C-alpha cells in the first residue's frame, strides 16, 4: 500500500514554512495526476446511487455538476474523476516541490479506491470540493482557500489592526467561506470624526457620473442606539472570559499564548485619501475599498480628514459574467449600499468608542453585500458576552430597528462559562432559538470529551458558523463527509475513512492567499471528518453499534493521519473529526443530515426553479409534479416524494433531552472538534427546561443551538398551519406510494446549459448546510 507503517511524525512549523514559501502561485503547472482512462470509462454506464427518488440527482446536476466544453453537464463519474485527479495532483505537486518521492503506481491504486468509494457515495467531499477541486481555480490559479469550508476571526486586536478582521471576513465570504467572529474589540477604538458631503462645506471628491452617483452619507429617521459605555464594560467582561486559563486534570494551568497578528492582503494598494478610489472590478478591489473606508474611520494614525470617495465606473453592469469572482455581476449598487450603510453608522457615532453593535453591524452589512443579487451563499456567526444586554438584544428589532435590514445575516451565539446562570439567556432562546452556546473552555481543553483533557487547542478563540470546528483567529478548515449507513461492515467503513481523510489532508497542502492564515493552518492542519445518516444508522443497527464504529473509526483516523503526515512531511492534524450539519451533500447520498432527525418519514420536498430552467423538461418527462409558483409567474415548483427510511424516528419521537444526549454521545466517542447540533424543542413543554438541560450538558458539549418548534408538522391532512407550496409537507405512506408510482427514472444525461459557466468561478457555498448559510437564491435546503 502507498501508506507507510504508522510512525509518529513530529512536524516542525519552521520546515513547513520553508516548504510553503516555495509554493508560488506564479509557478508553471507541474506534472498532473490522471486516473487510468480505461478504469474511469468502466463507470460511464453505471447508474450512480443517488438518493431520495431523483432529488439527489437533481441537486447534483443543479448545484455541483460543472459545464463541459461541449455545453453538456458533467455526469457523476466525470465529477468524481475531476475531484480525485485534483486531489492527487495536489499531492504530486507537493511532493515534487518539496523534493520527496512519488510512487505513481501506488498513487494510482489509492486513487482508484477513492474514486470507487466516492462514486458509491460512501464518502463525499464538501460541496466546495465537489464544485472546485480539480478545476482551473485550484490547478492553475492556486486559489486553495476556495476548498476550505469555514473560518474564524477575532476582533480582539483591532487596536493594532483596525481593518483586518472586517476585510478578512469580506474576502473569505466572497469565496463562499463561512466566517465566525467575536466582539472583543469593542471599546478598544474611537471612531474618528470625518467631514462628509452632507456636513462639510468643502467640495466632495466623488465624481458624479452616470455609473458612479455621489454617496448620500445621511441617515433618515433611525437611530443606531449604540451604547458606548456599555460596550466598554462588555469588552472588559468578554476579555476576561475569552482569555481565562485552562486547567488540566492535574491542576496545572495553561495560559493562552499571545497571538497578536494583523491581516495582510497580498493586493494592498497604497491610497491617497485626497483622491477618489477607483474600485477595481475584482474581489480584491472590493475588499480594498472596504479597507480604505474603515481605515479612515478607525485607524488613529490615518491621514484622512474626510469620508473617502469612490468611483464605481470600472465595475461591470448587472448581468455580465465575472471571471474569478464567480457568477454574474450584480453591478455596483450592492457595493455602494455597503459603503453607504457603514458610512452612515460610523458618521452618526463619531467620537464614540467602537461598540459591540458597531462590530456586528459592519460584519452583517458586509454579509448582506456578499449575498445580495442572488449570486452566492455564505454564513456568519457572531460570538458575544452572555451577560451583555447590548449583545443579547441585537436581534430584538424593537430595540434595534435599524438592524432589521441586515441582522439576519449572522447566527448569534455566546461564549458561555462553565457554571454560569443560563436563566436570562434561555428566556431569549425560548422566543426565537438564539443565541446559541459555545463553551470555549471545553473547546480548548478537550479533543473528544470522553478522553482526558489535553489542551491541544489552548490558542483557540472561536468556531465556524455551524460550530462543528474549533478555530484560532484567521484559521480555516476543510471538512469531508462519510456515510456509515452505506457500509455493510465496520472493516469496509475503516477503508472509507482512510480515503476520506486522504482527501481532507490533501487539501491542507494548498496554501491560502492569506499569510497569517497559512501560519496557523501549516501548524494545525485541522480537518473535520464527519458522519451523516446517523438517524438512519441507529434505526438499522442501533446505538451500541454506532458507539463501536465511532470509537474504532476515531482511533483508525489517528493512525491514518500519522501515516499521511509522515508521507507528506507535515505536522499531525491538531484535530480530525466533527459532525457537520450537512444538507445538500447528504441529499445526494439519500442520507439524513449529520445527527439530525427528519420531521416526518414520508414527505414531499418542493423545490423552486425558474420557469426557463433547462431542468424542467427532463423532470416533466420523468413524471414529476411541476406547477406554477403561487404569486410568482417566473417560477415553478417541483415536488419530490421522499422516504427517510424504514424505522427512522422523527422529531415527534425524539425529545429535546434525547437530542442533547445523542450530541453528547458523538462528542464523547467521535468528534474531537465539535458536534454541530441544532436541538429542536417544544417551547410550551420544554422551554422552561432549557436552563436545566444546559446545566447538565455544559460538561459534555462544546457548543449547541436550539430551534423552537412553532408548527410541529405540516401535513396534507391538517391544513391549519399550512400555506401554499410548503418546502416540506408530511404525507402518509399511501400518498407516498401514489406519488412514487407517477414518476420514472430521471434522465439528465442530455441536460445542456444555455450558457457556459466560467471554469474560473469560485464555488458559491461555504458548506452545504442551509441552516447555517445566508442565501442569495432559491436553493435546496437540507431535510429538516
């Protein structure tokens, strides 16, 4: 086998830095890896095992299949070929550039095993990998950040780097990466007073043209309500919580190492604030415009005396394809709106300390800009102080009416302290499910919660938007998904774990374009091998067998990581496993997402499509129900009958307490990162039990969020809470059989795009879990 025998490899950060400095994105493409064509062609006539009666294949063709030169869409075997070739090309380039041996024969053997297991959907890369791996985006442009799912950035060092966290979030979000952030920077900066075109008698520097109208810096009729004194107190409390030491089981204290660093974008442009900034029509240009704007307001050493002005004339009009940025241009208006919103907020607060609300406002406004125009999805999660009324009230739009326009762009969680009083926060949770909870003490001290504390993550500062990954500031991570329910034996599952980890470890070989992210990622090599279809596995084989597979699988992964680290000459991954919420990727395999249970065993899953979509004709030919969307003449609705599986329990059968118990079970036996768990609860019956549940499970979990069930189940026989064309409609077994009898096998092999998608596009999903993401378009959401 290509893997060498297990030997613990103690990688050095310095040697990794030396290797990564060689990886210039301007270097010519080295020799590529290619699967044997005869082997690949043998799969061309095989039917992929897509799940859920055509829904999985529909999602694949709509979301992950790329367009070939002929205009036809990739078939599944071609997507698998591209992904596997891309994975092993990354390995081969790494080995050649670092002067290490490469065994083509053994690599071919391994790659064919990876191909087979991916084709059979025993494991799948994340949605980002399905879309981007092996394309020009990674092979030629080396934009490896697009293969990573998520990131986190702290605002604690805003005093030293006032613009970095905000620019990092925007840059990453525009690549489809979901980003978490904290509010520790509140109170550390004072917003500078700048002259604006509405308050200064001097002539505006904005060049009023047809494509670049002047910005209006005024705000009409709303007050942001920022409480600066409250923010200063909150920042001090949060800093105490965030930097508290971790103690191991022997009583030794491990203080968090210093990690002050600044965000440095490789395309920084020196700007003369006396001149209008002409915004380049690129991701880097948009990010740079944000940097210029925030630097003027927040950098105490800034030479700006007036609000910066911008010329948007270089930005292509709406509808024009954008190479590199991805999708089509939405024109300059969404960027103008972002600039104007931030300017309005900061002008109103001139001379005041930057507050918790300011930080979250700016991050949320950036998120709104990124998803505006129906182009892509991203995600944000904010972390704050559980005892800050200012932070806890951010989504109370009676208190903060100005935030209603963009407050939806982040999930909000708190950094909870072990032993705290959860009563006050749970009162908010009972209403709308927020905030969620993250126990940073547990995240830092433990790998699996069933093992002894090891403090491997003592430098961790937060997590990603779905909270399945522990992260340091500016760190990114790659996820990969496995499906135990698609295996007939534990031995077979162990082999799948090997190839799944090989995919994820290979992604860590590709540097990002952010030096400070590389510095952390080279050291940590963090990945997250996940499981989906857990509810189905429990129904088939029981919780005890799941425990056996989790425990054996985790230990096997550590051995494989040891072998891969030695092969590549890199450090061991600091952590390797998680449970991600999943979504569209699990739909491909016909699996329930992550650890979550479905609302109903049988249901209709409705998906909205443009009435001009090329997918409509093959769907009609296969007999799927297609009807005009109510209230939208340009949209149609397609219905897919779904069976979640025999014996699978639904949320009606699983209490809040049992969901928490399963999350703790997985955190104990599988996840050394975290378990992404959104616990559905009955507000009337279980709402008052929330604080008691958290008291108990705070010692067994690293994070959790809640979702109140308002309408427990929408049924075709009970229309009291129904509305037309619901995304999910519970149906009886009889109706399911009737709907199933109407459809024939879906044939999408002749599906041709009316326009060719640019091979340089970035993926539009940081992950495939719609529960975490901000959506700019109609998408297929995960099974509830």
